[in-house]
C-alpha cells in the first residue's frame, strides 16, 4: 500500500507482547490487497484496490490493521502482529479478529487458494511451432565438435529429427570449413535437416532485407554482422539473425561452447517458487570433469522440456504437476511481489543454469552468496583460490522460478510475437535483450527451469583481476540499467511503439551536450559502484566468522570501488579503451546510443517482413 495520508503517534511505554500463536500448517494464509489511499476526514479514508480499481471506505485504524496484514500468513498470526504493533488494540483480540473476518468477506484480505485460483485462469493459447535450433559459432570448431557430438547422442536417443541452423561468424576460413565438415558429419549420423549461415549467406540475407525494407538498409550490416562490419562483430548479431529467421515461430538458441545433456541437482524440487527474488544455488568443484558429472542427467527430451513451457500461459504451465505452486510457498510474500503471477501472462523465454565454466566474466556476485554456498566457496584457502576463477562450478535453481527478466541467454524463445533485437556489439547482449523484452511486453514472463546445460569454454579464464578491480559495467548494462531505473513507464500497448519510444529516449541522451553526456556516465558509474559497496558491506558485516582470505578480498573490492568513486577519471564503460579521456567517452556514448537507437527503430519493419516470409526465408538461405 502507498501514500498513507495520516500520522500515528505511539506512546512511549512499550506494549506487552502477546504470546505468539502456534502456526497451524493446514490453516489458510491471507494477504491484504495492494492499494492507494485518499483521506476523507480525520477518522476515515478511501482505499482503492490497485488490482481491480474497487474502492472501500474504512477508518484509519482498520487501514492500519490492513497494512499489518500484507504478507501471506494465517489469521491468528495477523492478529498477533496487529496486537503487537497497535498498542491501543492490545486487549481487543476478539474485535481485531472480527475486523479481519470482515476484510476477508470484502475480499481485501485474499486467501491463498483464491490467489492461486486467479493465477490458474487464462484463455486457451496454442503455441507456435518450433522453427529450428539455432547455434551461434565463432572460431571454436573444437567446442562446436563437442556440442554436435552431444546433439548426435540426443538425436539417437530421442529421434526428434529437428532442424539445426549454424550461424557462423568465424573470421578464420579454416574454422568455417571445419564447421561445414561438422554439419555434414552430423547430417550423415542423424539424418536431420541442417542449414549453414556463414559470411556469404549472411550477406545475401542483408541484401534481401535491404531490398524489402529500404529504410533499414544503413543499419543492416551492423545489426546482422555483414562482412562490412567484421571488425565490430559481437554475439548479438547472430542472435538478431536467429530472431529474424524464426519470426512468427518458436526457436531454441545454443552457443558452440554448450553441450548436452541437461542435468539437475539431486535436491531439485518440483513446483514453481512464487518468489521472484529466490536465490540461485552455486556449487564448486575441483575440476571441470567433476563439474560435468555433477547432478543427475535429465532423461526426457531436453527440448520438449522447454517447449512444454515457452509460448504457453502461466496458467497452462502451473497446471502441469511439475510446476504447480504450493499454497505454503506463499508464506511471507506480499501480493505486490506476486504481481507477475497472472494466469494469462505469456512465457516468452525459458532459461536454465549451467554446469562447467561460469557464464560471467567477473565474480563480484560470488561475495553475495547465501551462507551455505559461501561456506562451500570458502571451505579452505586452496579451494577458495580455485573457486574465485569460476572454472568448474554449477549455477542454477533447485526449483522453477518465473520473473520478468533474466541475466543469461535463454534456451527457448516464443518469437510468435515480436521479440526485440539486441545490441549486435559487446558483451551483455543477453541482459539487454531481457530488459528490452520486459519493456516491450509488460507482464510477460521468463521461466527459469531447475536444470542446467553444460558450458565449457575453450580455455580457462583468469577472472579474479577483473573481480577485484573497480566495477566498470559495459555499454549494454548501461542501457539495461537505464531502462530499469530511469525510463518512465510506457502506456502504449503495441510493442513496436514501445521500441520506438525507447529509441527516442536513447537519442535524447545522445543529443545532450558533451558535459551532459559526461555527467550521465559519471552518475551511472557512481550509482553502480556505490550500490556494489553497500551490498558487499552488508555481506561483510553479516559474516564476521568468514575466513580471513574472504574478508580480505571483500575489503579489497570495496576499497577499489571506493577509490574509483572519488578519483578524478574519465567515465569509461567496460567496452571502451582504458586510455580514453572524458570527451572520448562522451563521443563513444553518443555514437553507440545512436547506433542502437537505429537498430530499435528499424527492427519492427524487419521482423514483420521476416514473419511474412516465414519458413521460406530460412529455406532460401
């Protein structure tokens, strides 16, 4: 609830705390509706329910009782809390219970079963067909060989006969030739339909789209990674190409350093965790081989596992036993934290964890683990020094979780509605895509499954230097954070219009003076670093018994970011040269914002063109 236009002065004598009620595990849970308040008099107010718009007149004392019942708990627990926090009611337990009963009848206190019933209702929705499994590859044929070997084993086991598309951006002719050889071997072994898209095929697609959508011609080489932009290629261009080739359908997206099978932890649980802030699980292993063998192999078809959720409504997903929401899981949550659990919310993407190499390039998140995971992370100094490099870990969820955004590359996508493009350049294209998708399709969901895919990078990476340095986000995170923290809520229903509005905001920043752009970057970096310092300081204070080597590294990260906050330096983002000066940062910001805005402006017409051609577009490659 918000905007309580009244003030309550409590007495100075502490109230006697009533005995805490015994919790009956079979008793229903109740939580108060979220709403806004307008004062009518000194004693009464109007309460308007946000969800339905209904209005109710009540006294401020009843309103205060309603406010104390925001979390899902039993009526006895709510009564105990109200008697504790409102001293004037200490001796009026029966009266408080009568008030709560009346609030239940007025549907201002929502029962767990009623909330779950609301989340289970949605119109029937037939998901689009699967267009293909798209694989992004770039100069790593040895990694791709492992992936295709695991896919061949999958095809022999499940005989799915899926269509695979290799989107190859290799700069080496030798690597490109090896990728073609891998495809031919895979075709002979499985009989599956295969499509190869290298530089020549990509250029033909760029020309084809340029003829069909002339206004998009200037940005197409960069958006899709044509040969004219080879020096500026990023993983997002292959992603964008896969989105156009799957327009109007569903798609699966893999990278060449992935490998099957999917695996789950031994203690993975059925059901869907309704808490959107549920913590992931991180486990650490001595070497990559141990990480690749951890957990249990998922025996069922991994693609069907994801396709059973993506493109469906939340009601259809939670109607499956494996994703049912238990009423007991609502305990302690407020309805405002459960806004995303609407029955008609579409699942536009599914995600999973990873076992093997970490998917992140820096490890500040390692110092914000749960106490149990932190204990494993810091078990002894030798394993700690190995774990900070994140070369052999498991990261994922024990139970399915739905949320509006996700940080990593999705596995399956519902592209029957227009999914936005992402930045073709730079790391963090997956986080940016997720945030822009949330902006374009408000109320849609991304579903994290309690399984993980193998992820083995070509070489072990040294991540600790970047972890211990001052936090310097990349450009794509700058845009994603701008959308999250600074962009006003859009009213337009059309996702294409929302994408154009986003582009206008990006051009607005790009159009600021040089001093204005420098100030924007300075404020963003200060916010990012101060936020990290605050979170790490909280972790440090909460873990006084943590090993000294963990404490020393937390202090080092805090100090590095503290120095960066006060040191005069160019406001550089992580993708930009270290020697760049402030005017250079301002110019890079203007250029990259303009390029990304151009991609967003052209995308709806390109996507609609691709949807109209459907499978013919992929068949013509």
